C-alpha cells in the first residue's frame, strides 16, 4: 500500500478517521532531528518523543531519571524534522503525578517550547483530573495503560499486565475513563491480545499497541529496537527490521583499519 504523502499534517481528527475506516496507525519513537526526518519521509503517521530516551539515548536503567527540560530538548529536535507526522511527547515521571496544575504547566511548556502536537501520560482513573485540565487548555492527550514503565518499581517487573480478572477489569474501567476525559488515543503496552481486542472494540478512540496483539488500531515500537541499534534486546513483541548495531560496528572497524593502514584518506579524498 502506498503511503499518502499528500496530507499536509496528520491530526487527531485524521487518526480518528483512520480508526473509523479500519486503517491501521503506524507509530514509532523518535528522539532527534536526523531520525525524525527519515521517519517522517517514510510516511509514519505518529512520532512519539518517548521517555524511553532515558534508556536508549542516555543509558539509564529506567525511564524515571529523564527531566522535563530534556524531553523538551528531544521534542524540539523531532519537531524540526517532522513535516507530516503528528508529534506526541511523553510527560516524564514527576511532571504530572498527583498535581493537575503541575501537569498542566508541564504540558504547556512542552507545547510552547517544542511546537509538538500533543502529550502522552501514563495511568488511568488516578490521572483523569490532570488529563481534563490539560485538554481544557486545548492540548491533545494520549493515554497509556497496561505496562506503565514509569511505575516499574511498583510492578517490580516488566512482565505482561492485566492477565488476571481484577487487573483486566480495572483496565477496562480506566480506558473508558480516559475516553470520557477526552483522550484522543490510548497506548496499550504488554497486555494479552484478547483483552486488547476487547477494549479496542469497547471504545471509540484509537488504541495503539506495543506487545498487545494485532487488533489494536495501530502499533508502536521503539525505533532503536526496530532497527537493531539496541544490543541484545529481543522481546517477543519486537520485530527487528535491520541490524544496525552490527552494520555500524563493521563500518567503524573498517574505518579504523583504513586509518591505521594509512589507506584513508587517499589521493581523491584530499584537497
């Protein structure tokens, strides 16, 4: 299927129309200008400036350490490279939990300083007040349920969520609450495929899955994982389309060899 590049800019309205007609939404993370330019040119519908930058860009063990200022820096870089994709930015840990006014201020800073098109935050009923406050200010909000990495120390593990009836029931209640609060879409991370299908049919807004089976309205992956830049990370839900780790390492070793052997630069590569 050819990608429609005539669309000036993907909007929340277009994403909703895609769900309504059964067209899947393609979303990847992006953290810098160069990658955003490539992904936008490829025709991605949504670029997520994920707090996963904490892991893949900064080398932290969790998403918790990344700051609002750092997220804004990454978002600015991505927005400069994206002329078509809808750019959504994670509100980082500590910038919205438990205080809806702080959540609003964080979201306003992201929108004003980066030029992004929406924000994403983790959680269900407990963050509804923050979501409503942000949306009232005219800022689109994407929700995030299932495995919520900012709560990793509460979970104690990155295993699949909502396998038991009680947690599955809460997820259903939460996703309806997010829809009613005004979210334009919800990410479902690492939940059983059957449950993801059920909640995708239960609500009107799009669901974006990561490790949540084929019946969500769209899919998202961390781009560094998808192109094989991340060494040794191969969870079941990841389809790796390239092995850039090996490719870049080989190129670097060839460069080292050429420099050491005085082959580079040659006569044609000098002035």
